[in-house]
């Protein structure tokens, strides 16, 4: 539609260059949007694995993955439902560190993130390497709450947040793109908020 | 684990300039807009649409609203809007929008929280979380086997009940958490396992919609009542103004 909405002026705030198009700052609140019952996952039984097209399939326990070190992401997150949350701090382990151990084969192009609930989401390998993705277990200095994906979630903050799978259980390395849970239901395969890639065809 | 069964999901349509053809006041904080679309965008019960407002200088604000009308083969949809305190979009829709206005919408969206109308369903809603469930209830009431769906809706007071004229009959249970009506069958209080257990059946899909607090409480109660986690589908309402 080329026209504007009669009578609407909007309450724009001073424009914040950190907000992608169509997003607003949710402030202190952190909305919870999930499709399934929040699982109760015991870290004593928790695992994270990498399989598929790798030289060395690996599975880490909670203690083993923590022993690999800790990395921090400071910045913003963007949900496809149009809220963004600015200035967050997440702690976890870089996916680069994990993939360096599993060693993707040369034919690898994508990953499918899998979760303890059965949720899945697909990502190009290039979007989870080069310091762009983490398995995160702390937010703003505290353990990641269950409703936000605790004990650990995938964190891919440069893409819409449905890609940052809650309750993540692993990455399956593939030589093709394979739509995940929301991607099979009309959501975009990549989900770049700066390009407003919300739905298939955007 | 997520149970993968479900109806075929229609593609998300393009943005369209709809026309507001009716506005109904449901409660002091809730209105329903009936919108005629230039091109029909058939939805499944439970799906939502985006509404986008554009200012003269190009500034836009968009929000998602559940469709309250059942799939009916027309090019019209009904969206129910709760007015949120200081809500930029909901405030505009309540205070400025009039019948005849153009309103830009896009949908249908959401392929998980949907019901085909052919299998048993238990619908559990809190407050304005009842909206997508009412689309399902209305669909159920149009099918030959009206007993397929049962709605349990939780509201604070009788005045907060949306679609009140339709919220009676053997397929609806209304729970009041703060104030019960004079003839109320149960004392006011939070939803409990006894409110849900009579309607649990092993072959049903359960749809829960409400605030995060309500959705968590209701899912825990349903699991306590014997509902299998994979058969529960949840939609949580965030504070989006």
C-alpha cells in the first residue's frame, strides 16, 4: 500500500541505529514466545552434540562443554514479532570452538539445530561460524531461565531470534538446506532482521 | 517432544489494504474489527495477521493479532484487539480507527497453533488469549460434531469476558479468578486441575493461549491431569503494544 494510515502519527522515539526496520525497543521486558510446554531439563543429563557431515561426531556433557571455556556476546537481539532487546550480555561457548573439534567436511554448507523438545531450525554454516553464534547458558550474569531456553540455548543474534533455538541439543551438519520447525510453516529460511526476512519470499 | 501432525498450512499472503467494515466493543478494553480484504487470504483457526500503521512521513508500527473469526470462505476477517496501557498500535486502533478506514494487513501467519476442526481439541485460554481459541470454538460449532472441542476460559471478572454472548453451553467453561458472577458455579480463584480434568481426553490436541504466567500454570496443570506433553500446543502473549 502506498498510502498512509489516516490519523496515525506514531510515537517514534529518537531513532536508534541499533533497531532494524520494523522493530521497536522492548525496554526492560523480555517477552517469552514458544510453541511448546517449557521442558524441565536436568544439567546432569543434558548433552550437546554435533553430528552429520563432520570428521568427528562429538557429544558433550554439561561439565565437558563448560570445560572448553567461556565466551561473551554483548549486544542486541531481534524477534520476528517486532520487538528488539538492546544491550544484553550472554555467556556460553562459541560455536567456532565446537566446530573446530567436530571438523565439518568440505561439502558442509548448512546446519540444522536440534532441541530437547523436538524443535528444529536451519542455518547456513556461514551464519554460525566466524564469531557469530554461541551455545549460551548465562544471560546478564545469571543462569539462563528455563522459559528463555535454559539450561542452554543457541544464540545467533544477527538473525531473528527464532533461529536462536531454546533448549538446544545439537547441530546436524548438512550439505544442503533443510527447513526447520517454523521454516516449514512459512517463516524465512535465513531471517536477517536488517533485510526484514520474516516470511518465505521476503 | 513436538508432535508434528497438523493441517496443511496456507502460504503467508502479501500486504493488503483492507477496509474496516465493522467495529464492535467487546469489553471496556477490547474491541473487534471486521476487515474486508481486496483478495481473500483463507486462514486456519488459530492463525494471526499483522497490522501495519504508516505515518505520513513513512514511519511504521506493526503488531500481530489473532483472527477471531472462523475460516468461512469469505474475504473478511475479524481481529480482536486488547487495549494495552500506552500501546502505540492498540491505542490507535481503539481511539482513532473508524468504520470505512483503510487498514494494512498481512497474513495468515503461524502454522503450529492451528486446528483443522476434524480432531478432538481442548482449548484453554487466559484473558485475551481466548481470541484464537474462539476461532476454533466457532469452527467447532459449525461442524456436524459440535462435541469435538471444549473451551475453558479464565478471566478476572465477568466484565472481562470477551464474546460473552457466546460463552455458554456444554462446550464452554468460564473460570473467574477474582470476582464470580452471582450464579457462579465455583468460587473465584485461579484455574485448578479440577477445572480441566473433566475435559481431558487422550485423543485430543490441547491448545493453550495466554500470558506466559497463565500458559506455564495451565500446562503444568494439564500435565498433572494426565495430558501428554507432545499433544500440547502453546501460544504465549507478550507485552506488545
